[in-house]
C-alpha cells in the first residue's frame, strides 16, 4: 500500500472513531428530514405511510448520532453505537426498497393512511407536523437530475448501509481506544 492510500485510510479510520463522524450523521439526518419537510410543506407532496416510516428511521439514526456526540468516547460505546447505526441504516434501506418497489409497481404495494403505532409510541399524534400520514403510497416526487425521491433514497440508504458496516468493522478492529 502506498503512502497516499495509507494516509487516507488512517485519516478515514480516525474520522470514523471521532465525534466528527457522529456530528456528520446528525447533519446528514437533519438535512434529510429538512428535504422531506420541504417537499411536504413547500412543494405540497404529502407523505405516505412508508415515507413516514423512512422519516422515523432517519430520526432514529439522527438521535443516536446526537447521543453519541454527547456520550464519552469509550470503545464499547462506539461499538454499540455503530452496531445500532447498522440496524438503523438497514431498517432505512428496507423501507426505501419497499417504497421504490411500490413506485415501480412491484411487491404487494400495501399502504395504509394510519401508522397504527401503539399509544406509547404514537409519533403521529405527538408530532403530526413531522410524522402524520397524509396520503396513500403510489409515487414519490421528482427530484433534481430527473430522479424520484424513492430512487434517491434507495441510493442514499444503500451507501449508508455500506458506510455504517465499514464504520462498525473499523471500530471492531480498533486498537482498544
């Protein structure tokens, strides 16, 4: 391995083990939620049930990343945080894949107008501006460069799953920091 690659890998592993990694995930999550809210309230494309599920997974990894920014830098906490991040990203990917399949007319395409969450997790009641289902599934809005939101989400979530698995691997192989 040449010095440039070795230097880049050292930079990347240091970044993944730092609070900056978690801060970056917070910024990414806030950006993704902001885009969703922009399309809902400015463009006028109301969210469906699967879109809200996607928002919940984004909120989950954002809140996790925020907590990791505040928690002390301990190896076991980092490994646990990265493991939970993989779970969040896999859940996000599954919902994005389902949404993409619905948009393409594949799969069962079932979608309801209610989240049907239990009272102890009634996000749509507690935060309706963010998590209330307002339409049925079927299509997602067009985004820049001719892609649909579902296409952008499946691409982004695939990259996030890969990045979170790599980050977990880096932390598992860590030097005990």
